[in-house]
C-alpha cells in the first residue's frame, strides 16, 4: 500500500504532558496519514494511554502542538475534539452499564454531526457486529467481555470518526476473540477510517499496522513501518528483557 | 378500621407525591454531580414565596404559577450551579457540604430579611375543598398536587429516557469519562442537571402553597424528609425516589395516626438509619 | 556531660521564641476572662472558649480521622439532658451528672459508631444527622421525662457543688480549662502512634491497613474521645444558661457549626478549630449586634457569604498559611538566633546514627530450601469472571520470586488474596507453617510480618515523608521517639533522608515509590510483596530502585514481585511464575521463562515467534 501520497490527518509536535508534577510525556512527535493504521506500543506506564488522552483533550498538554486536519486542537475541550472526528475508545471499555446496547450506541452518536447519519450508521455498525443487533435491548453491563469490547468499538464508530483511537482493545479477551477484534479493526480501516491503536499484543498490532511508534518512559524511542518492527530486536527487548 | 387504613393510605400517597417531586430533584443532583444539595429545601421555600407573591400581587393561581415558577427555577439552578457549585465539583466532600450549607443559611436569611418570619398562606376557593366518597375524604388541593407531581415526574423520566440531553445526563451519572469521550459537554450537562433538579423542587413549592405555609425555614422541614426518601429509594435511582417518596408519605400518615404526630419524624429517621446501615444502596439503588 | 547539656538546654529554652511566645499566649488566655468588666464581653469570651472546645473535640474525629459527623449535637444534648435531669430529679450534683452524661454519650457512640463507620463520607454525614434528629424528636415527645418542647429550667442556686456561680468568671475559667484540656489531648494524640494512625487512615484507609493500622478500632476510639468532651460541654451549656430544650441542644445548626469552625480555622490541625472559634464566634456575635439590629437575617446573610467564599477559596483554612507567617514571625523575635544554634546541635546526632544491617545472609544459601510461604489451589471469582484459577506456588525463604503476566492476568488479585484485602473462594495460604487463609483484615496480615506496596502508589499525601514511614514503624514500636528513629534509619537506607520533612505529595514519582517501599519496610516484614515498583520510571530511576530491592533482599527479606518491566524482573528474580487469564502457565528461572513458548505467546501474541 503506498502511503506517502496521502495527506497528514493528525500531527503531534513536541508534546509534553504532566500529571501534577510528574511528567508522563516528553516531547512526543508523531504523524498519522489519512487511511493508515498506526500502532503505539510500549510497556505499562510508558505513556501510551496518556498520548491518547492528550489527543482527545481529556488531559492538557503542557507544551507542544496537536494538529488535526490542519487545525490546532490542543486547547479544545474534549467534546469539540470529538465533534471534529477524533474519537477515543477507552481502555476497559467504560460502557454505560445501566443502559441498553441501543442506548449506548445512540450516545455514541451524540455530537450534532453524528446525529444526522445515525440510522445509516447504526446499520453499518450492526453489519460489522451482528451480535449487537441481537442484544440491542439488553443492558450493556450484562454483556460478555467480548461483546462489551464490540459494543465499545461500535459506540465509538457511531460518532462518525475520521480518526478512531483504540486503547488496548484486546485486553482481557480470549485468543479467539482477540483475533476477531483485530479483524474488526482491519474492516473499520477498510471503510476509510484512520486508526490509532494501542496494544500489548505486539504481534497482532504490528502485523496490521502501516506504521508504529515504540514509547519508552514517555519518549518515542523507535518508529518505523509496522511489519518491519516485528523483526526489530529492540522491540523484543523492550517487552521480554532478553 | 378498614376505612381508616384506606384513608391513611390515601393521605400518605397524596403527601408522598410532593415528597417524591422534591426528592427526585435531590437524587438527580446527587446522582449526576455527586454533591448533596443541603440548600435544596431553601429552593422549595423560595418557590413557595414566588408562588405566594404571584398570587398576592398579580392574582395568579398557584397551579397556574407553575408555568412561571418552573422555568424561573430552572434558570436559577443554572446560575447557582455556575457560580457556586461548579468551583467545588472536585473539592473534598466536607467542603462541598459546607458550601451548600452556607448557601442554605444565606437563602433562609434573605427570605427572613425581605419577608420576615411570618407564616404566609394563600386563600383560594379550593383550599379547603374536600371530595367525599363512601366515608373517605380526599382533599382537593392535595389530590391536584399529587397528580401534578406524578405528571411532572413522568415528563422528567420520559425526558431522561428519550431525549439526547436526557440520555447525556444519565450517561454522565453512570460513566463520566466515557461521556466526555462521546462528545458530551460534561460541564454544560452538569448545569442542566442541576437546573432540572431545582426546577423540580420549585414546582413542588408552588404546589405546596395552597396546602401549607411559607416561612423562611420551611425548607429545612422538607429537605430532611427528602434525604430520607433519597436514601430509601437508592441515591442513584429516580424511580426509587418516586416510590421512596410514596412510602415515606404512607409511613408518616400511619405513624402520625397510630403513634403520635410528634414521633412520625423519629420513625422515618429510624428507617433512614436502618436502611443506611443494612442496605446502603437503598431499595432500588445500584451498587 | 549529658546532664549538663540538658540543664543548659532547658535554661536557654526560656529565651527561645518558640517557647516563650506560646507561653505568653497562654498567659494572655488566662487573664482574658478577668480583663473585661462588661457582661457582654464576658459572655463573648465564654462563648469563644466554649465553641473552641467543641470544635476541637469535633476535630478529633472529623479532622484527624476524617469522619464527617454532622450529628455531634446528639452527644451534646445527651450530656446536657443527663446532668440536668439527674440534678432536677435526684439532686445529683451536675459535676457528677456531667460524668454520667459523658459516660452515656460514650456508650451511645460505641453503639452507633461501628455500623455507621462502614458508610462512605456523604452517607456517614447523613446518618449522623438522622441520628441526632431522632433524639431531638424523642426529647420533644417524651414529655414525662423532658417536658418536651417547653424545655427544662434549672432553678438558680449558686453553689460550687451545684455547678452554678453568681459571677461569669468561674464559667469562663471552666470553659477555658475544658478548651485547654482538649487542645492538650489533641496535641498528645497528634504526636502519638494513635494520632499517626488516625491521619493515615484519613489519607488512605487501605494503605493504612496494609501497615498494620486497625482502622475501624481507631475511628471508634477517636469518636469516643470526641463524644466524651462534647457531652461534657453539653453539661456546661446547661449549667451556664440554666435552660435547655430539644430545639437548641439537639439542633442541626449546632452540629454544623462545629465542623465549620474547624474548616475555617484549619481542619485536622491541633490549633485550627480554636482559631476558627476566635474568628467566627466574635464575627457571629458582632454581626448579630450590628446588622441583626438593622434587620433580622442580615447578619446571617453576611455570615453565610463569608462562609461560602472561605470554603470555596480557602479550603485549607487559616492555620495553613498562618503557620508560615508564624514561623517567620518567631524568627524576628529576640532570641531567635539562639534557638537555631541549639536546634542544630540537637538534631545532628540523629544524622550520624549508623544503619545496622542485622542479617547479612546470602539468599543463595542453605536456607533457600525451606518454603516460607505456600499457596494451594487459590480461586477467586468476580461475578462470572474467574480472576484467579487454581493457582498454587511456594516461596522459599530468602528468595526473590517474580510474578508476571499480561494486563488483567490476575496478578494484583493474587497479592490482594495474600494480604487479606480479598478472601479466596477456595484454596489455602500458609505462611511460616501457619494457615493464613482466615486472616482477614489486612492489618492482621501486616502484624504477621507480610508487607506490601500498591500498584498505584498511595502515599499519605498530607503527611511528611518521615511521618509516612513512622506509620509503618508504629506497627512494631509504641513510642513516637522510637518510631522516629526507626523511620530515620529506613529513610537513610532507601535514600530519602534529605526529604524527611517534605510533604509526601511533593515528591517525584520515583521518590514516592521509594517512600512506599520504605513505609512497608518499616513494618519489618519477612515477606514483602512489591506491585510494579518500577513501572513508569526512567532507566536511571529504575536502576536505583533495583539497587534498593537487592539491598532489601540482602537483609534476608523474602520478596515477591509483580513487574511489567522485563529487564527489571529478569535481573532481579531467582524464579518467576507466569499468570495468564488467572491461570499459572509457567514457572521457572528467568532463562527458562524467556524461552517458554506459552509465555511468549501470552505476552506478545501467539504467532510472534512463528
């Protein structure tokens, strides 16, 4: 797939983020082109989730700039960033447990833009995850782990994202379900949605990624083409210590 | 005997409707903002005065005054949230408690300052009107208040269930971070939730006016009952607040009759403590 | 030599501002009641002492222990009614009635304390309000005993044994005495093991439990002491006004006034509530006099506004910023230089005290064969999800055992099962040959010499670094001095000595992790469980912590470590066990583990090596 002809969708330049007085990101720069799948990998506490939270406006960067479609977004509140088409699917899913599957999906389409195409979007989502249509009147809290992850992704899709950011979608899922999730991510990407993926499952995420960044201690220590990094000894070392 | 029991149940239910309406506002505010509004009763008091003055000065019927009072108290709620509640949303519980306690002190004394400690009441044609059937007596204004309370609660529940804003309010109560990531403006939604809570208690005040007196500390009386109802029903369940309100109304009617009117409050506070200790989530609350 | 040093110290103490200034304040307090010759001011001074005493008493449970009671009026009323009724019905001297009332209030507090302490902050507050309301209604209703809303009038027969005086001055001194007594008790508590425990449980109950703090008992004791003084103040009130009725002694506004004074003055400090009383009581009285005369309610509007603004914008109260001001003020008083010099000579010996390494055993030695700890078929379910499935393992004395596995594999759950934060659905845990499965509250596990740290560090933020470690040390020693020495040694060992007096919240993340290690070490564990101590640290910081962990191990302490940073765990561990989906899928030396196919699959995805 030739990727270099495409326009830049999201660009982080020298982003630093602090939790109180603790620095979690140090001068992180990265770029995502339209239509790509990009992975961020790294061990626990390396700053992966912080990166996503900074992009989505949940955390404020202490310095640096974030551009989405050429527009500076680092000072916008989260709801405006969502409205622009940057949607984060949080780790541990964070569904609305006492609402039905359908209500969760409707809340996904909360922004004015997303509301317009809600019905068609719902069809697309149900085609992607047929199990959700079967369960649409069930309370989200009663779904199985795999179904909950599907719902979390589907809810994010309802927001009509241009960029979908997934935080550890395979967390706590059985191997078979992990495969399904990655299939779904590929299919979403095939619909033209750019994907930013955080994963512990290095093999799966790198093998579907166009590009990947390795974070260590809040810094980008390595970047490159996804599959190429699979053979990189540094990646192996970061994870296995061997 | 049976007539008495039925009469007490009716009295209790009619009373409970108003309790439910007061409590549902408190529940909504606590469920969404996680703040106990100790000044809730003072908004009830203010709306009673609002309804009183509308009647005295403009001759507006208390029930008709709802049309003014509800939007007015919604706006008051928005403003109070922005100025006083917003700054303490992430403060420690004790500080939150004291800001609303302080607000309650201010409002009580604003009322005392402007309108003195007099008991004020409106005399309408139907104030003492009573419907009598087969030995039972049903006070007309209480019946109207009950039906209106149920109607307002139903509208609120439908609003929360059906509209986008309503769903956003519920989403915020269930999972704040996810709500933010779905593009919900959480601070705006906090404000609306607070506004609705105050509008509910405002409506209750206007409906109480034909059957009760307005005086500066009248709120304290009702806010304690509302706490009991909220805990009984489950602090995060609006339906719980409705049913809790009706139960407390009935408990009050029965204990007032069989024990002593002076002990009825002691009885529901005992219930309150028992619920807190043995079933802290209330009858309908979620863990 | 030593003797002469001490006597020289006490002699020169008198000239230190730190000593003579508080003494001057105390003298001022003592003459305050006899200065004014005006009943209005006499009354004001009595009210200040009275409210100061009550707010300080409330502060013991509300400030130190962080349990927000809004029902203290219940105990106040019990005190007032008990002594008054005993006097009116049986002519019992109110002095004795005061003790009876205090005793009754304590009994009641013990009855309602335990169930209510299980409630979270807001609900605890509501429950206490409700309890006080119940008493108010009972007092109003029970006319035969209390004359209900009419109230009880005590006939004025001024005699010492009747606790009644013609002049207001005795009342002023009684109130002052009570206030000073409560300040003294607060001061002693604040500087004792009990006080450290109260503040630690307020800051983080779980962390406190893990350090051996019996949190429920501490809360109850704090409540009892607080209630005791509150009831005594109730008797004082009755004897001063000679009239009580349910609506004043069982009133919600009374309950609210106490924490209010404490917040404005400085919550959880010894002197804060007193400062609150000295500012707010006159403010209240003066506003009542000035504005209340203009129009009823105006004074409360101003008072309420002051309150709301103060709580929003100065949430930490006056004592906080007054302290900095006070210290710089002291430095400008005569004799300040003297004090500095002396403090230096006093504190220097501590710094040079050597750290002893008592056991210098080599972990690779003969001892390693005996199992110190054994877990057999542990199971734990959350709802339908099996978090830990049939997990068995042993830990040998002196070894470092690693526990790894992907996120959500159940590692922290295993820690929680061992340390009593969770109980297993089935399975057995043995430590030093003793069954531990039933050892439930975490503080008991700590006393058995098993220590732990938490994945997300949980320092007691509003305590200093030294105080944090002292909480741990108190699990083994009773006296503050010993705990301080012990904690200082530990801080030296982990390299945080220079930060001893900084607040824990001001530390960097790496230092916070060290602090958490030190706190657990101070409990003198034989088995120490470390949950991701190097996660999120940079390589240099990681190296430092690994060095400390090795040094801990060299002291003969057995270690069980969860870690995600592979380099760290591979270099540290003698053996490693691997969890995946709650099941143990591998066990062996680091070298064996890194070659294990199932482990690599679990971590990196099945086909990684394919």
